């Protein structure tokens, strides 16, 4: 991958078609791509299993499980914002940071219509699943069996919205505002509108732009 720090700072002009090869190794290149339904199916299936486990193998009431699930959804919404703003838009002050930023997210800004790079690829996603579940389990014990499904469903919702706004024209329903919101981030000001599934945290942290 070629490029200078200045190139990355300027946010490459979005291209409405095409893709970008990130790795010379064909296996790594293939592993950097995915169909959107692969991760969504993974997260929803594992969420259903964990909820089933919470309902059948913990002493938690249904009400508590629902509350933990809702907490997971809420926490993911904040995580989505923080991840997008501070990691995906990492300031490329060195060539190394610039390469990380471009590989993680800059390539998506340059080729926003590339449907194969609208989600974390499965190989990396599986590793992150175990990392996050392990972290939540260490923090909250059995509560993680109900909390983590909410987190994963929130992530699945984010992936779905992200795919819709990039793969389809502006819809004539409630998704239109989300489409417009994310288009501002890509085509008007990449330092605003970091929320994809919701602009809530952009309002809270004053990074929302019309």
C-alpha cells in the first residue's frame, strides 16, 4: 500500500465504484473482505444462543435479562461512536498510524460503495468476539450472557444500517435520515456525524452536522 501522511490527512476523494487491494498476499486480501450477511448471521446466531443460555442456565429473572440486554444495546451505541471517532479516524501523524488508519477505515472512505468492505471480516471478527465476551465476563460474570447479546444485536443493527446507506439509493422511509446523516460524514465532513445507526451521541458530543 502506497501513500503519505498528507494523503491520508486529506481524506482521499470518494470513488463511486471500484475497490482497492490492501494486501499482496491473496489469502490476506480475501480475508479482508466479507459479504455483509456473514457477520450479521454470526452475531445474531451467537446472541440467540447466549440469551437461551441466560434464560435456562442462570438464576436471573426474565426482567433482569431484558434489562441487561437493553444495557448491552445502549453501551454498544456509545462504543460505536467512540470506535468510529477515535480509532477509525485515528489522526495519521506518522506513516505507521496512517497505514493503520487507512487499512481499518480510510479505504472505506475512498471506496464507500465497495460492498465487500462494509463490515469487519469474519476471521478478525471471531477473535474480537472472544476478546469482548471474555472482557465482559471478567467484569460482570454471568450477567454477560444477557448483556453481550444486546451488544451484538446493536452491532448487527449498525452493520445493517451501514450496508443499507452504502448499497442502496436514499429510501423513502425512516432510513432516509440515517442515509443523509452518514452521507454528510462521507461527502461533506469526515470529522462529523460519527454515529451510523443513530446520531444520538453526535448530539451529545456536539459532532453533529446537517
